[in-house]
């Protein structure tokens, strides 16, 4: 879930000059952990090689320990990080100047509470005349993870829980636009690990993220898996590394509304979903396609729930001129409040306005491009068949997320089949698909390009088969 989608150096090319390092590493109760270098403070290194070297040592300690230690570590991460959820949410907004504090706080709470732990690592067994075969999940080793500015600390917490649960250590390459937030999250996770008796440096990062350092991480022989939460450029880089790679790319989620939908509820859900963290999640509604017979009613209800309708072409043109730059989203407005964006075109509204809506055609840049801001185009169609075709076209084959409001089982089924998205939300706000107000676990690394889907601990583990021939089969 990131802003930049075309260049790896936009994610990691800025060099950090100086970082504030807070907190001290607590006493390590693991007797073998003294072999780990003490040159870092809570997992923050100046050298990528040093970070990887010590993460490898920490991972070996974890792998040689009982699963009980992993359980204690994950429990400690949950207990300690929830105490700092407000701090991290506020820091994220202040540093990146994007999103909404109350929504970032909720995202932290959800990822801390609903990211799966050891229950996700389920063994399988086959027994019969020829003996017993056991399939178990085993760690890769040290994982290199690139994280975004849109969900910086949330992604680090989410990845840390899943990757440590699977028995790995992780080296983070954070987005430079969220370096302070990311480093603080790494510090807090390390403190929680050590407090639980685990090895320090299970989670590390560096104080000078750069393209050079990221390339060192990608190509380092001790990095056995790469995980990129970002745009197409980042995903392509890790996928072309020759290593096992998980890529969580961009999305442009369409929302279809047909004539059978509960329009009052659909309107509220769409505004709630689109405005969540000011539309930063790439799961959020990016365009609405609505059957013409209920379009006016939907727009009316959306205005009752915090949407501001741009009624004339002049205002739509003014908005386009500021929020679109060189054919893509203007980063100056990404994740900004609807009230703030409107003020820049001379329209003053109250805090109750959360989303800007405008009727457009399907080829308008508001619909075609993922803006990552609370600007929502509304496109009228004659019927659901036309609507599904347009939604599929606007999703660009990314197969990320789609939303639909309908009570027609045939339409729901056809939409699901045609869209082929990793997440499909029916009759709810988009954030239901990541465990916020919907069933299921949470993640901020949604791997559509590489196919893992909503990642969890099992995504960061290798399948291993152990075969005992002619034994332990009870018949």
C-alpha cells in the first residue's frame, strides 16, 4: 500500500541524515544471545551487512529454541505494542502528513490483535500401509522486507508477528518518508522480543536507507526471502531477484452498486470505506459504478453521510488540476483530508465532509488512476452487465480488491467470478476485507502479484516433508 508505483529509488533512494534513537535494549534472558553483536541499539544499524549478520545469528537462536519461545515472543509483542499504538499512530500522521490519527490508531489495534500467530502453522500427516508422512512448515531464515509510508508501523508490526511466528528474522528497508515511525516500530518490537526472553536483533533495520543498501539486502546471500509491500516497480525488483519473493502491489478497487442494493447502507459503507485513513489503503473504494436507476438516490444518501458533491464541470476541472500531476496522483494531496483538498479550490466545508464525489465517465483520470485520497468518481451504467465490464476494466487486472452492493445472488456470483480479486467485499465497507468490522485475520501485505493473497505466518514458511517408511501407522 504505497504512494509510489514505478521506481524502486522513490521507495528507498533518500538517505537519512540522522535518526532519533529511543529506549535501551533490555537484559537478554537467552543465554546464547551474547554472541550477537552489541553495535546496534534496539535493532538499528548503520551497516546493512552488520544488520543482516546479526539477524542471521538471532534467527538461528530462535530456530534452535522451542516453539514455546515463539509463543512468548508474539504474546509480548502484542502486549507491548498495544501500549504504544497511540504513539505510533500519531507519529505516522505527523511524519508523513497523511491519513487520519483515529484510523491509524484502529489499524494498529487491529494488526496487533488480529495478525495470526502459531495457530497458523498447522502440520499435516498421511498414514497408511507404507508408513507415516508428516508435512510441517519451517522458516526460510532471514527475510528482507520493504515497507511503505502509507502503513509504515502497521506493516512492520504485522510482518514481524507473521515472520517471527514462522521462525524467521527480518531485515526491514522502510520508506524514507516514514523513517522515524518505522525505526520506532522496530525498536519497540525488539524490546518486546527481549522482554519475552528472545534474542535481540530478530527484527532489524538501518539508520540510512538508500538504494545502495536496499540492493545489498536484495542480493545478500543470507537473505533467503524478499517481501515487498509497494507498487509495481518494487514488486518487479524483488521478483526478478532470483529469490523467493512475495509482492504486495497496488490496487484500484471499483465498487459496483446495483438496483437491488440497500442504498442507504451502501451509501454509508462507501463513504466510510473511501474515507478510511483518507483513502490510503489500496483496498479502499477508488471509484463507484452504479446502475442509473438508483444513481441519484445513492448520491443523495452519500451526501447525507459526509460526501461533498462537485456539481459543475468547472469545479471538477479545478480539482483535477491540483490532485493530478503528470497523469498521476499529486503526492502533495495523497492522504489529505477532503476538507483540506476542497479548500485549495476555494470551497470551504466543515469537518463532517470526509469524501469528495463527482460524476465522471469511465475514462476520467479520477477513475483510471489510483489517487490514494478521498476523491471518488461516480460512473453511471445502464445495467449490471455494463457495470461489471467497466469495473473489470478499471481494476486493470491487478486482481487486488473489489466491492459490490447487491442482493442479487446471480450478480454477486458473476461479479466475483469476473473480477478474480484477492479481496471481494459484498455489502460492506472495503475495510471489512482486512478484518476491520469483518471476519478473518488482518494483514497489510496483500500479495496479489505473487499469489499468496492476505499473508500470514504460513506465507513466510517453507513446506517440508518427513517420511517414515513402514512405521508409526496405526491400522
